[in-house]
C-alpha cells in the first residue's frame, strides 16, 4: 500500500496511522476499561504462548511488560483511533499490537519500528481481531458492572429502603393518572422504588453468565485456525486470575463471534434499570414540586440556584440529571440493538460501536445511580403537615365507604362534598347513611393502606 509516515515519538505503527487517516470522524475514543482489557488479553496471550513454546521466553517477557503498561494506563495516549472504523475493530487490535510490539522492542534494547518484536507474529500469536475485540468488550463490560454498576445500584437500593423505613408512618394521598387516589404510606412508595432497583440488580446479574463467555480462541471465523488448541483455555485462565472474574471459553465460537447477543442482552437489562431510575426520579420531582403551588410533600437537598433571573428558585437538579442519563442509556440500547443486527455469517461488523456504547452505558448509569443515592435520596425529608393537609382534602377516601353504602351513594356523597366544601364524614352522618362510629372506623386512613374490605 506504499509508505506512510508515523510520528517519531509514537509507539503505534503504519496500520494504526493508516486508520487515523482513514477515519477522521468523531474523535470518540475507547476509554480506560477497554484499553485495560486489551492489555490484559495481550499479557495473558504472551504468557500462554511462552508456556506453549510458541514465542521465545525473552520476547514473551518483553511483551508482557509492555502489555502490562497498556493495562495499567501508561500508554493510553497511544490509542488514537476513532470508534467509527472497520466494523471488526481490526484497526484497534492492530493499534494494541503495534504499541506493545514497539514498546517490547524498546525494552529489549531495540528500536521502535524494527519489528524485533513483531506485532502479528509475536503479540497477536494465536489471535485474531475477530476474537480479541469481542473478548475485550466482554471483559471491560464485566469489570465495569462488577466494580461500578452493581455497587452503585446496591447503594441506591439501600438508601431507598432506609427512606421506606423512615417514612413508613406517614400516610399520604395516593395518585393515579396524577389525580387523587386512595391513601398509601410514603414508606410504601419508597419501598416500591427500592424493589425496582432490587429487580434491576437481579436482571443485570442474570445476564452476566453469557457475558462471561469469551470468544478468544476462535481466531478469524470461529474454527480456531492458527491457534494452538491449548491456547484459549490457558489464556482465559490467566485473564480470570488477573481480573477476578469467572470467565470461560465460549461453548460455541461460531455463536460467540458471529453474534453479539450477550451484549444486546446486557444492554436490555441496563435499559430496564434506566427506565426504573427515570420513573423514580420523575416521581420525586413531582412530589417535591412547589414549594407553594405544587405537591411539596417532600423536600430534596438544595444544591444550587435554579434560575438566572428568579431569585431563590431551587430546582430538582439531581433527578433531572438522572432522567437525562436514563434517556442516553435507552438511546444507547437502540444503537446496540441495531449493532446486533450487524452480525452476518461469521462476524459482526459493528463491534467497535457496540463496545463503546455498552461500556458508556454501564459507567454512566453507575455514576448516576451513585449520585442519585448520595446527593438526593439520602437527604430527602418529608413535610408531614403538607402531606396531612393534602390527604385531608382528598375525597377519594370515600372508596372505603363503598362496601357499606354502595358505589352510587358513595359517588353522590363525594360530589356533594366537593360542591359544598363539607367533609365526607359530615355528609354521610347528615344523610343518616352511617353512624359517626361507623364512619370514623371506615375512614381510618391507616387501615386503608393495609387493604382488605371495610367491615
């Protein structure tokens, strides 16, 4: 393809430079976790190839040292490629191979570009971009989920559960269709939110076994051509030991490389969690609306001025940020789903985009969940006087009278109370429908939150 000029101080080589020139699209780059995963894969491959006698020990040791520098972030500035590139991620795999080979040559006393350590023959031995990139995607996603997302969601669940206990004695008006409904306890609302997060944790955990299967060893098309039969098992053992993840070789390499279903599955679980977070954040915005003309039943922590023109205004900034993150994760899921449709025969050709979006979703969702827990949920307080006043003006508590006086009579009582401004109790007693004792027993709002029939 002719000569290509590479910067003197670069550790990457000609293939990377060609890709830099070919794909000047977005300036989106793979982040730390994906580069870390590539480094760990190349480190494990070098150790395995040395054990199998496929790469000389001194060369393998230099590769391992260079790959470790990649894994620990010392060479991040050498990963210069755009996300939008060849759909297999070959350019990014070769970026890693070239950086590691040139750094390894330097470690051995050679010169960059000398190919004393060859990017293909040594660093990429027993591998293909077609099994390395999906493997790196799975590892990076698993690390992000286990280190960031699951702990953040568990923290959020705990904060919501704590508020459920704290607010369990407070009875408030329920709301359906944004209209008054029969009473609930504020603690019941928060317990429902905590349960949503608990279910989300279970959904994500349920998707991890498929993500733990790695494509490494399938090489170009899934047959393993060009790789020692023992390579994948040993390399994955080393990766698992280093990362602490329960990893295994894919049960079927044609599935692992021809499809990206595990990533689509995980993204679906993330989308569901995003929907849950958005629902909770939106409920809290409504409940805190006001402070004079809205529901104003709870107060959120005041973090910053809410307006450049309205003095004293404070907005629900954390819930708004969470809702925006949820929208982004849902959008990312659409991209990942479309990316899954890029699987044709033995290869998916949207792997870089899918990898970028799944890791972005995991990390951003984790940050949002942690912020939601610490900067919002933990500081929520209930305005019990406002809640009691709102509940006292609700006419939907008439529902508890329905088993005693019938639906039509209860509806008439409610309409009359609304028209006259009188209480439900006053009208029922005036009309002789029930005794004061019967009305008081039936309109016990605490009992209404427990369900069952009015005796």
